[in-house]
């Protein structure tokens, strides 16, 4: 015998002495046979399994479609709300901007809004997450 095989055999003997298998419950064989019969019956009923999987797939697709529609509606509401808030804020800030910046206030407001929109779109396009949540 080589050294590795002898060492493995000694290790197996030591493990067998140190680790004893737990006793099996009295009804182990009955439960095992019942589980095997259920598994065997399920294997033969592929039509029912296929039908159940198709039903589950349709349910998941319906849920996914409903979530998509809900997301589109929420996004549309957010966009309308943001546009309204931006319009109201610019209308309220315009007198102060004209006082402090003079005739260039409108140009600054337009350029600033455009730069903010481009920055939000670029952050979304580059995959840095949701720009609305990062604000």
C-alpha cells in the first residue's frame, strides 16, 4: 500500500469511530416509500406539471404587465408634477432673478434648466441609477 492510501484508510477508520450515524426513526422506511411513490406519481403526470407551470407563467406575466403599466403611470405623474413645480418655481423666482441679474435672468433660467435636464438624462443614460431618487 502506498503512503496516501494507508493514510486515507486510517483516516476513514478514525472517522468511523468518532462519528456515529444517528438512529433512524421507527417509521423511516414507511415515510421513504411514501415519498418515493409521490415522486414517481409526479414524474408520470407531466401534463399536470406542464399545465401548472404554464399557469404560473401566465400569472407572472400578468403581474409583470400590471407593474409595467403602474410604473409608466407613476413616471408620467412624476414628469407632470416636476414640470408644474419647475414652472411655478420659475414664476415665483423671476422677480428676484430680474432684480439681481437684470435682463439676463431669463437666459440664465433657460440655460440652467436645460443644463439640469441634460445632466439628469446623462446620469440615467450612463447607468448611474435613478436621477430622481438621487436628488
